[in-house]
C-alpha cells in the first residue's frame, strides 16, 4: 500500500509537463471534494469503444460518513486491522445495512500526498472497471477524514502467499501461480490498451495484487496512477515515485514515465512468482539482495535452488519452460537489450491474454509474449 521514491530520492518535476490531471490539484481537498458531476465533467479518461468493460463515465460509488465506517470497524479496533503502509491503514469492516464484508483504507490525513492518492484512486476506480481490478464500493470525505471502501479480498495479497508463509502453510502450486500471473497481465492490458488515454499503474508489486476466492487476482492501490502519453508524446515527465526494486531503471534515472515502466514492474513480479524470492531482500548476501541483479548473475538458476522449492518437483521439461520465462523476462528488464520497437506494444492482444491458465503450454508461451512488441507472437 505504501510507496517510496524508486531511486531513493525524488527528481524535480519537469517544467515541460504542464498538463496535470486536474485531480492532482494542490488545492485543499475540501475545495475539490469528489462528486459525480466533477469527475464526469473534468476527467479526460475514457474507455475505448468495443471494450466489454466500458466505464459509466461517472461515479456510482457510495458516499459514506465517518461514523458509518467507524461503526463498521468497531471504531477501527486493532483486531480489524488487515495491514498498513505509507498512506495509512486497511481494516476489515462489516456494513450492517448491506450485510457486506468490506476492506476500508483510512488515509493519513496529515500528508498532502495522501489527499492526492485519495482523489486519484476515487477517479481511477470509478471510471475503470475490469474483473482484474479491485472494485471500489465507496468513499468518505468527512472533515479531514479520507477513507476508501473496497470489496474484501479474503485471501490477502500475493506477497502473503509468496513471502509471508507461516510454518505449516501450503505454498502456491504452479497452476495457481500462472493463474495469478495471467490475471495480473489481463488487468495491466486493460489499463494500457482499453483506457484512453492509457493509464500507467506505476505501483505494480506483489503486495498490490490481491487475491479473492480461488486465488482470483485483482490489481489494487491506484493512488500513484498517471494518465499515459497521448498523440506524438512518448512519455510523461513526473516526479519519480513507486517502490524500490520494482521501478524501471530509465524511469528512476530520468523521470520519464511510459507503459514500459509498468511492464518492467510486471517482470519483477513474474520473477518473484517463479523464484519465490523478494524483489529486494536485505537478509540475503549483498550480491543477492536485488532479485533482478541476482537472476542475471545466476548461471545455473534452475538447478542451484533458484526456483521456489515449492515448485521444484516439476519435470525437466517444466523447468525448461520456467528457464525460458526467466531468460526472456530478464531480456525485457535489461534496458540495454530493448529496441525502439519495444515501446510500441508491450502487452499481448486481448484474445491471447484470455487463454485459460490450465493450459500449461499455451500459458507458458503467453507470458513471454507479454514482454514482446511483435504482433506476430501467435500461439
């Protein structure tokens, strides 16, 4: 849920980037309090014709009072706390009038960035609707309190099942891992290809991939999302934000944000899914702390404990497919190996993303296609 500057320090805002999202205004939140009319009139965000997941272009989310949400969480008691991060805390709540279990994110009202995140997230999740994006039920802008109400995802996050496994807990099998990877790819493809202008997620990581029943994945936390470049523009210049270990090197160095930035983050997540290791792990030896760097340095990754022990029982052929995924992923993560054509189309077409995760061969071929620009990546 939280973020830090990707490179450990923020770049200055580019003077060239005068076109800001109106919801990112420096005005106090009371002056730009969310309303259906405001978002309908001001937002340039639309969903392309032909998408079966088109938005309604106005906010249908319910407006809650702080009193209602306090009652839903038993006054925000500790036993209802699901997690916390840089922007605030997330609680499990019960809306008695609807008899519905929800997740309630309470933002830290002391920081301006929390206000910005609130506005951006209400806008994005009100206009963008897809099975692999978390559903925003409503929000609260009561006094200085800013809260967001989401559908409850009972299985937590992908991070919980990869890196926070308790003793005796069963890890994710290969089929479930591929199901989660494919679902995240579908959500990202929707943001990049169906939204107009495209939406750059900017904070894709394991903790932001939430899991519903049957390990159904949904992308969450859109507070750092930005509208992507339009027309002849190749990038959006912005202050470098995100989570260390997931940021594309060129974005961290230049502040130039593109769709490729999200694809890099997806590649890191994919490596975490395959290897079972964290993007950044300071408990490891210095050369092994950064997952991307460690994979590049590993010569016998598959047979030296590189892949997660929980899926190491795969056949030789299965491990060979994993090896191909790792190699192609790393090529996409290495900025020196990219060509100009790679910026044209980073995600596969919708018809290819929709392949059932149970079909190993096609799915394993699909995942490398996510990192290719060529439209001829046929299955």
